[in-house]
């Protein structure tokens, strides 16, 4: 009774005072939060009613080492006890930021050896666009300022990041998108070439891509695509930005997803998995060439930075998080459990006629819903119903239902084991049965 009273009180306070991101404001006001979580352990969360659920999304693709890791709390406590924060402006520095930058340089592919720290993925994206434009300005080519991105790509919700995002509903929130952003078809070399010819390479600063489009539906770059993009960018003096905000730190079965394709971008973005969501942190890595050109050609202050760039506590947590990823071999576990997840999806596809394509790369995956008769999307969306039924049974997943998609997406913590994969598939099967019976 006491627990119920507390839960209802929190629901009421939540409705009145908490404006939720990427949520239906009307639905929140009418029904309140579907879950109010109070604790987590491994791949599971527990809410204020005592209900335990399997987190099939690692929250927002980011709790890579799982919930309840006291090691990260201890790392934060130890650093806060000594020096919680000091700014990095005017060349000031701190030990955790320096050590994390060096560790990231060790992990990143190729000669991505310098880091600009941010507080998250949207800031990382906006920073990359500004650095790319600044770079060409220093090179005496100020007209190279356009950013090409892809349809269905997601890069965040700051003004620049929203404009780069290739998901149209994000553009209708306001009527003032940032200028000089152009979108091309998803993973289409022909569309990219046509765009460069139409816009003129002398006006284009950079092309940005995700190796796996997460929020756009877990669309995986086909073999050869990123390699050809790398060649095209080199040919036309266009910087290549790879957004690894979702895919970095083991999510795809490699430390960074671009390693699957054997390419090194000019700028690489990270966030989310760098701290497994335990504290906000992100950044932009640049190659030695970009870094040295910025150093040698600039003659004043780099007038870009965030209060929390290189936050000492966040960087200490990042270092401990990476230590755990490495010591527990979670990148390899992501690869192996990703294969188990894909096998489970394939079994479900054999059982349910309304499941279309299934796909994974490491521990990021998707199941598409299609009308068996037409092989196209149902008139009435199926994925949200699957998600709702799964939640009732103790599994959290997300759906992508814009741009013609009807897709359930998955991204469980990298600590997940085979038994927990089987549990995920079992709950999902039960949810699919319930949906099938309603069709």
C-alpha cells in the first residue's frame, strides 16, 4: 500500500513538473510514466512497483556494461573527492581528461589521435560541423561549408544536429532549420555523387554517416559502401565524419563500427557508450593531419567549447568504463551474443509470417513488420503493438515507425549472456503471439 502511494505520488509530480524529451506531452499528461525505475542490475531494471524488466535497449543504446556497476560509482567518488571539476579553457587541463584522450587515441582506428571533449552526442555533432568549416576556412576555402548527411540518419537535436538528421519529423518541430545542410539517399553512392556534382565540391565541407543508422531503424551499411565513400571524399577534398555515438565502444562487435569496413574517417564522433551512460560525456576525434593543420594555421583562440569539455569526473568514469569493457572482453561478447540474437530473430521469422527482414551487427538489431500478402507495411502499425505487449511481459524495446518503417529495434547491454538472450527471445515470442491473435 505504501509503495503504491509513493508510485502514484511520483506519477502526479512527474505529470506536473517533468517535461520529457522525445515523448508525447499529451500522453504523458493523460497516463503518466509507464515505468518509474528505481534500480538496475546487469540487464534488468526495477520500478517503483517492484516490477523487474529486461532492458532490451540498454536504455538509449548506451548502458554497455550494464546497470548497477559500483566500479563506476567508486571511480566518480574517488575523482570527486579529489577534484570533481575544473574548466579546460585557456589550455587548463586535468589528469583524467589527459589520460582518457590518450586511451581513446590508443583504441581508435588509424591516426585518430586528438580529442575534443563534449557532454554528449548532439554536442559532438555540432562540434564536428564547426571544426570542419573552420578547417576549410583556415585552408583558405571558406565557401566549403555545406554538410551532406543521409536520409534516415540521426545525429542529435541541437540546431545543427537536427538539420543534419535525415528523419523528416524532427524538422517540423520548428520552422527554422540551419542552412547549408543537404541530405542524400541512405547508403547510396549514386545519390552522393549526384549531390556533389549538383552542389559543387568547392562548397562542401564534409559528409557525415553512421556505419549503422540506429534511430533510423538499425540500417547497416552494406559491404563496400564506406570504402567507396572514403575514396569519393578523398577525390573531392571533402572531410569524412563517422558518427559512432551509438555504435562505439563494442556495440557492433568491434570497438568502433568503422573497423568492420577498414576505413579511417577524418573526424569520428563518440558519446553514449564511453561512460555507459553513467555520466554525460562525448567527443570528436580528429586525425593527426587535421589536428596539425588546425594548430599550424590558426592564429588565435579556438572560440568553441563547453563548460564541461574534459570534465574530470566524467573522464575518470570513462576510463573505468573502458577498463571494464576490455577486462571483461565485452567487445567479443557483443559479437558472440549478437550471433545468438540474430539466430533468435531468424527463428521468430520462421514462426510469424508478418516478420520481414531481421538483422544484427553485434548487439544492435532490428525486426521489420510487413503484411505477408503485400510484403509492405501494414496499414495499421504493428511494431508499437509488439513493443507494448513486450513491455507488459517484462521486456523494453523501441520502435521506428517513420519514413515508411514499421520496425522493432534492439540494443541490450553488452554484458548480456546466452540465457538472457533466450529470455529476451521468449518474451518477444509471447508478445508476437498476442499481436498475431489480434490481426
